């Protein structure tokens, strides 16, 4: 039999009320043994009961105890929620009493894991709950809420149903070729069905990439050679003196980060060490980090100094970012212009002067334009938002493309059926219908205690 688990569900600190959750077949019995009030084993389920938590004859706290009976509870098991008065000592004492009376301390995410294993939540919903807890902007919160209420799961389930219909029809054709009233699945008939599924999957993928932006924000790497004004830009955007600014080349040695929110989307701004050849070990490590940022960032803001001619270093930087989404900033336009701009496309560059506070809004507008931030709206889309989900959908999209192509090339329908079945399984993995034990353990451990 599963252990009965307990944990404090609220963040422990001084607050008016804390909640302790208990779940498992002995939840009611164990709580009853430390509760003075009505007999909890006899009260109606879904009631809130007033009383005291007792240690022998001593009243520990005046509490409200909610009783939920399996299977109609959050975890699908018997669940008790004890509302205690806030205060670390009091809440901890009650938890301790539950543990000494037979509960085990829940692991992080264990309540949600049980909800999942008992079919109360599917994997997408569970992951969205984690996103909901971590949501930092209101757009991220709205998006997570849609996931948590199962909108996306519904779409995936519908796609799986369509696949099952196709699979079963093909099976009938193979097993009972003499059946007159079964639809004979030809390549022509499959074509329309597969196309529809392929397009739905591509749409989910496309929207999910936006979802990732909503949830994690956009990582913006500010790069350039030393002294072009990268740290000055970071400070200006953050409106604080976060990074050290001097006229000495190589001032920034490590990455400096800060966040701003535009159109409800978080920009993770990353100021980097100026890229140049150097013998200084510390600076060299910084330069290597800058190069890593170039690889990882969603957007590169490449800065150049308008008052100096383009150097070899500048050219190397231009070369290293040529495949990245980039905005080119020509800074220090308040000084006499020496830079030759002919190697940039005019429409790609933004001229700014941080000193005179000119051009900053043009930069922000360009970012909005590059990521269509004015069009991102959580109410219109149902997003997948984490990399596990996105990578599965990517695989599903490419498999659906293969199936579509094979079908176009008149590969026998019963051979195509194997891949259709695989697609159906992959979508099952996405919502957690088919899953690996270790994956589930890992996934739920990422939740906070008491969830
Ligand atoms: N005239 C002028 N000076 C600027 C402008 N922006 C920055 N500076 C100056 O340029 C110098 C270098 O600025 P930083 O922001 O430290 O440059 P950086 O790119 O971070 O340099 P490293 O950290 O060494 O790579 C400082 O003296 C700034 O005050 C500008 O728009 N006009
Ligand atoms: Mg700097």
C-alpha cells in the first residue's frame, strides 16, 4: 500500500494561515488521532471541521480541517488539509505530530505525482501547474493556466483520436478485405487526413515557440569589442548602474545580467566582456564566455563604435554572428563619425547615442518587431512551453512530414500505418499516457515541497 504523505503546502514564514496537506489511505485516521473536535472518520466528506490539534492533553493549535474522500480529491486519494495559524513553530509542530503518527514527509511534487498516477492530471497539465507556480509575468501566468486546465491536452487527445480512426480503418482493410462497408483506405484518402494532422502539429509547434518566449523570455546577448558601450547600454535599459562603465578597454570581465519587461515579455539582458585577443587570463575567460553567449542567446545586439574605424575584431564578431538573429547598433553618434557603414545593410542598423539618450526606443521597437511582440497574445493561443514538450512536438512534425511524403509516393498503406502508430505513441508520450518511470520521478522532483 502507498504511504500516507504530509507536507506544508504554504511557504513557511510568518503569515496569518498555513496549510498542511496529508494524502493517502490513512490520512483521515492519522489526522483523527491528533485532532480534538468531531470524529473525522464519521464526518461527511468535503466538509470543513473546527477543532484543535492535540499533543497528549496539550492544545497545539486551533485549526480548520478539510476532509476529501477518494477518488474525488486533488490526488485521487483521501486528502486532509489542515489550516493552522501561521508561525513556523506551530506549523512545524503539527507536521512533526503527523509524521510521528504514521505519515511520511512528502517529496517535492509528490502530491502532484500521485494526482498524475491516479489519472487526475495528465502530464501537460502537471507541467503547466509547475509553470503557473513559477510564472513571473501575467502573460506567462495566463498561458500556464490554459495548460493547467487541459486545453492543450484536449487538442492532443483529439489528434490521437483521429490517428486511431485511421489506424483502425486500415486494420479492418487488412484483416477483413471482404468487408464491403468498411472504408477502403487508399493513398488518396489518407492524403487529406495526414495533411490535416501534419498542419495541426506544425501550428502547435509554431505557437509553442512563442510560448517559450512568454515563459522564459528572450535572452538578449549584448556583444561587441571592448569600449563600444555595451555596459552603458545595459545600465540605460535597466535604469540602474548595474555594470561598471569606464573608458578602459576590457572593463567588463564577467557577464552581467538584468531583466526588463516589454509588452509583457521578459528580456534577459546579458552584458558581456568585450571580445578581443588578450593575454590576460581573467579577461580571456570572460571573452570565452561572451562567445558562449553568442551561441546561446535568442537575440544578439551587436554594438560598434561610430567614432572608430571597423577593426579586425569587429569583422570577426560580424562573422561569428552571421547566422544569428541580430540587431546592429552603431553607438556614440554624438562623436565624429569614422566608421564605414557600407558593410552593413542600411535597414539593418540602428544608430544610437547612449550619452545623449538617443535611439534607445528604436532598439526596443526593433526587438518587438523581430519577435512579433505586439502580436503575442496569450488569449488566442494554446502553447507548449517547455523544451521536453517542444522537442517531442518537433519529432512529431517531422514524422508526420515523412508519413505525408511516403503516402504521396504511394507507399503501401499498411506500411504507412506503422509510422502512424508511432506518431500516436509519441503524442501519448507528450501528455504522459505512455511514459518512462525514471522520467516521471525526475519531472516531479522539480516541483516545490507540498505540491
Ligand atoms: N561619447 C560617447 N561615449 C559613450 C557612449 N556610450 C558609452 N560611452 C563611453 O564609452 C566608454 C566605454 O563604455 P562601456 O559601457 O564601459 O563599454 P563596454 O563595451 O562595456 O566596454 P568593455 O566592458 O570594456 O567591453 C565609457 O567611457 C562610456 O562612458 C556614447 O553614446 N557616446
Ligand atoms: Mg562593459
